[in-house]
């Protein structure tokens, strides 16, 4: 937002795309849970996930609508990082790399 409280066009687009995706995803899940046959044919338990080497974190979505990490900016349903956020994260990564290199060279 700017000083007047206006949202930029790019930010509106960044917000609309995941909103539409999440509404459609919710509607799909509602149709599925409201179908009785789903409960007769589908069973998922923690044990069955572990047997298939799948963690619960891979099944359930993140509670956050935006993950402030350059590696996870592609996840559908999440709000993409703005250019400013990307630059800030890249700068933080660069600084962290410099500190690591300095620490490593001082060993």
C-alpha cells in the first residue's frame, strides 16, 4: 500500500490469482466431502501415510497464505512474493552467505 492506502495493480493481481485458486479448490473439496461414496472408498490414516512414506505436511496445506521463502514462491494457492519481498530475501541470503564464508575462512 502507498501512503494513501491504495493497492498497486500488481499487488491486486498477486492477491486475485491465489484467491480464485483457493475458492475453486475449496469448492472441489466441498463437492468431494458431500459425496457419500467418498467415505466408502477413501481412507487415509497416519499409518497409511507413513507406510507410503508421505508426511502429513505434504498432505495438509500450510496455514500461511504466503511463505516468505524464495524456494516456496511457486506453490499454488499461496500469494506470490512481491518484487520488494524478493529483493529483501535475496539480500538477506547474500548477507548470510557472506557471514558464512567469512566464518568458514576464519577457521
